[in-house]
DNA sequence: GCCTCTCCTTGACACTTGTCAAGAAAACTT
DNA sequence: AAGTTTTCTTGACAAGTGTCAAGGAGAGGC
């Protein structure tokens, strides 16, 4: 057996992953069949089992493939903002924009995360990705606190869970009502962010208010 | 045709709904088949279509049936607490306890809410129930603010989304790690609740800090 | 007893699903 | 060009799905 040219093989896997994401985002995990997925690709339905051993493996590979691109979404926000207000505005705008641009992917993410509560096989990958998302959000909060000359008032998991709740609520509302709700999301974020930091060590600054 | 004794008919529907909840909570919406549901009931699989026209109708009826019981879960907390600290502690304890007692039901709820983003037919019922949950949470927040002699610092949808995020995160963690995470939830709630209210109209009290 | 109506079971239907094996087609090697 | 390996298609399989129709079982009225 010859060495597999890992590049070629992996490129096909990525190609299939893209098609899978398209279908999964549209139909959700439960209703996305391998035939439907293959139908959204240049290949036929049998090829999936040449590149993946399982439907589960395909799904996990796909969502990893996607989330890998996404964990840097707010990095520019973090690095380019120079004032708290600027950061909050940029962050809020980015949150709303990604719902506009990638609603199906976000729906898929929440779908998979929920399914992972029922299906053990998804749990490990989902847990890991969720951790990277928490870290992603925490970088924003941490930077925001720094720009405020303050400290986060809640730990990372709490901040992530709260903002995730806002985001998920907005996604849900967006699915029902579309565009108009996104302004509301931005407003929510502007309201909430200040609550997530409190005055830094008062021996140094004496507090902000 | 004789008048249907509405009581009998509805009691059977409720009975089937209970069995459906059992199965749905265990397997999730996608994997819970009508045969499996009937298997958890005293009846055979065909009877479902005698009492419900659809699988969807059964599911919606079931979740409505369940949530109707639940929207009062925190009412005692609201009415029995006389200090902010007492309320927060009771609320936090109740949140943790319901995860302990009814994790499958909560998993089902999040499953259905997520599926409603893919399946139009679920949306109306889910949206309505979500509204009642928001109201349920808001009663807690409102009471808390009153006891603090303060006002909520965020509107109802925001407060609900944030606490829902915390709760969902805890449910997820509980599914993976079990009991130990529930103390964390209580701690999170104690941290977050004070952030959701701010000093009442300063012309009246002069502020708390 | 018999008839009628409600309630429930059984068994079938059309369809979809993930999986896999057999072999065609394409790519690469020599 | 021939042979070999990689890649992909086709078609089938068994299992499972929601749905429904035919008819049995049981109760209650006459």
C-alpha cells in the first residue's frame, strides 16, 4: 500500500464537510440524510463511507471544520478597539452580523449541542468546541474590562453562558421575525456588557462611580 | 353520534402525553418513535392516531401539558421570600433542584425549542411557551428588585435570555458531569442576580451605594 | 338476546434511513 | 500501453419510520 497523499484525501473530506454543513444547516441534524448531503455535493451518496466511517464522524468533522474558522471572529474586535464604547459597539455589531450571515450554521451548532445531551457520541467534540467558544467570548470580556480599567465581575463560564443565552434568544427571534430583532440584540449587548465588569481594585483607582 | 364525554377522552390524551414525555425526554424528539412512545404506555402503537392526528400534535400537546405544570415553579419563591438574599437563595436552590429532578424534561424543552428553528410546525407553540417562561422568570426578577428597593436593570427578554443561558449551560454540564456542577449553578445565580437590578429612582432613595 | 357505538389492536403500506459490497472509472506508475 | 491502485457510482440490504384501514373487544341501550 502506498502512502496516502494526505493533502488530497483531506481536501475531499473538507469538500464533503462543506456540503454537509450546507445540508445540516438547512435541515438540522435529525433530518439531514447522507443522500441529501451528497446531493449538495458533486458526489454520490456512497462516497461518504469512503471518506468517513460513520455519519457521526462526518458530522463531527464538519462542525469542527466550521468552528475552527469561527473562533477568531471577534479577534479583530478585541485588537482594534481602543475604548470600551468602541469595543462594545463593534462586538454587538459583529454578533448581529453573524446571525444575518450565518444563521443556519448557528442553528446547527445549537442543534448539535442539544443533541449531545441525548447522544453520547457527540458529547466529547461538542464539549471541546464549547470550551473554545467560551475562551473566544472571554477574550472579549477580558479586553473590555481592561479598557474600562476594571475587572470582570463574573467568571468566564458565567459570562459565556449569559451572552450565549442572549445570542440564542436573538437567533430564535431572528428565525421567526427576521432582521428587525437584530437591533434589539445590539441593544441588549450594550446593556449587559457594562454589568459584566466592576471597578478594578479600589486601592488603585478608587472606583469609577 | 353521541356526545363525546370530553373528560374521558382528554384523560386518555393526558395519559398518552405522559408516556410521550417519558420517551421524548429519554431519547429526544428525533429518536422518539410512536412505537417507542406507545411502548411506554399501556397501549399499542396504533392508538396514537385515535387520539392525535399527528405525531406533531402529540408532541405539542405533551410539551404544553408539561409546561403548564411548570410555569408556577417559582411562585412560592416569589411569595414566600421577604429579603433579597432569601429570594436569591431559594431561587438558586430551586433551579438546581429542578435539574436534579427533571433533567430529561429540560433537555426535551431545549431540543424542541431548537427544532422549532428548523420545523415551522413547532414554532407557534414553542414561541408561546417561551413567552410564559419569560414571564415566569420576570416575576422573580421583579420581586427581587422590589425586595432590593431597586429596579430591574435589564428588560424582561434580556433577563430571561441570560438566566436561560446559565440554566442551559448548567444542564449541559450536569449531563456530562452530574451532581457536582449544580453548586456552581447556584453560585452563578447568586453572582448574577445582583447585576440585574440597579438602585431605584434616586430622587426617592438617593441610591444604595 | 342483539345492535350500536366507542375504544383499541393488528398488520400492512409506502417511504426513508445508514450501511456496505461489487464493480466501473479514473489516476498514477512503470 | 499495461497494470495497479485510488476513487467513485450503483444498487441492494435490513431496519425503522409515520400513517392508516380492517376489524376485534367491550360496554351500554333496547
